[in-house]
C-alpha cells in the first residue's frame, strides 16, 4: 500500500460507487424538495449499508445487507439512548466497537469491518445533541435511509443476468460465529484501541470519542498484518490532513440543498472508485464528505475549528491503530 502508487485493480468499482452515491444523495435531494433537508442528511447516513459485501454477487448481497442494516440501526438507536450522558457515550463507543468487531470478524463480514457501526453510534449521539431533532424522528429517518440504500443495492436483481447468479447459502456467505487466529488478534486489537482511545478522547475531544476510536478501528482493518496497519495509519493521517484542506475549500462555497446532494454524491462515487487502490487518496474525499454531512445535520458547515479537531482526533486514532499492529509481528 504505497503512498506513491495505486494498488492493483480488483474489478469494476463504478456499480457500487453509483449505488453508494444514489443512496447518499437521493434522500438529501428528495427531502430538500419537500422542505425537510435535515431529515435528508440523517437518512443519507443509511448509505453506509451499501458499502458492505461490495465484491459479492447481488444475489448474496440481498441476503447479507439486511443484517448490516439491522446492525447500523441498532448502533444508531444505542447512540440516541446514550446521547444525554457523556460517560454513556464514551462507554458506548467502546462497547459498540468491540461488539461490532466480534460479529464482523466472527462471521467473516469483510471490509469495511466494524468502522461504520462505530461512526453511526457516534454520529447519532452527536447530531441529536447538537440539532433540534427528536430521537424517534432521527431513528425513523435513519432507518428509512438504510431501507432505501438496501433497495438501491438490490436493484440489479431487476435485470436478468445478475438475477441468474445463484447465491450460496447464508451460512456459507456469513460463516460463523467463530474466530480464527487472525480474527482473535484483530478483536484483541480493537478491544485495546477502544479502551485506550476512549481514555485518550477524554483529554483530546470527549464529545467526538467515536472519531478517535473509529480512526483506530479503520487502521486495524480486517487483515492481521503489522505492516498493513502501519501503512494504513500513515495513509489515514496524511489523507485526513489533505482532506480537511479540501473541506475548507468546499465549505467556502456554502453548499446546501440540491447542490450539497450532488456534491456529496460525487464525493461518495469517487471514494468507491479509489478506496481499494489508494487509501490515502480515498481519505482526501472521505474527510470532507463526513464533515460536510455532519456539518449540514448540525449547522456547523464552515466551522474550521471542527476540521482542525478532526485532524487531531485522526492523528491520535491512527497512531493508536498503527501501534496495535505490534501485537502481531507475523505477516499473513
């Protein structure tokens, strides 16, 4: 995973990129047109559903993604319940990270692993305390976004060719629950970085502990390889710094409404094209996407202090995730 070269192509990425873009931009555009853009921003987070099992045939994704969506909805609900109390949010970040990691690794869910469950928990807790929206309304909007994204992901089943691919039984698509040696090591790393990350967040940024822990979990990834963890840590730090600069430029345009929907959809499409080939470059686009989406939901777009805080949180989380790689000197 070089900073100066792209990894090998793993097949066409534009289909999942298009699905993710539609899943993200669609709710924002629709809800903007009917005068409820804030609900659109929340529903757009349900597009994380599309990002899982991207290399699997659609017949198998149709079986897997309901479990992913359910996990994301549960994570959001837990974030909403914990939101009023800071210490509950801190404990919840660690618990969701560890629980989602155990399930992701135990059932061989594959990339992106437990990351988005942590982000959804944290974003839900943060948005509901920063914006005037009731928790039940938030959860309903998010659930609707997950359902919409699922429908987008399985839309190819309307075509004869994708529908003709036989799906494996669910127990083969998601084998488990069982942890092999690498799975146990990955889970141990997540446990360690979650606990330490929450403690560090108390000093760095207690309101956004999910970003510190999420950064560490993202660096750990789904491969128990020390070198990979170190490389991903470096990529995440540099990509986030450059991405924060891009966010600052985009925020000067004060994007809103349909223009924001188009911008976020474009960013998501580009991310899916490059994320499997160059992680740092993907972070250049992931960072402004998350900051713009969160800022739109909370009214913080254009607040440069938020971008600076995210850089600090990312450096702390990425360094923690990279350091966890030394627990496992063997390369797989």
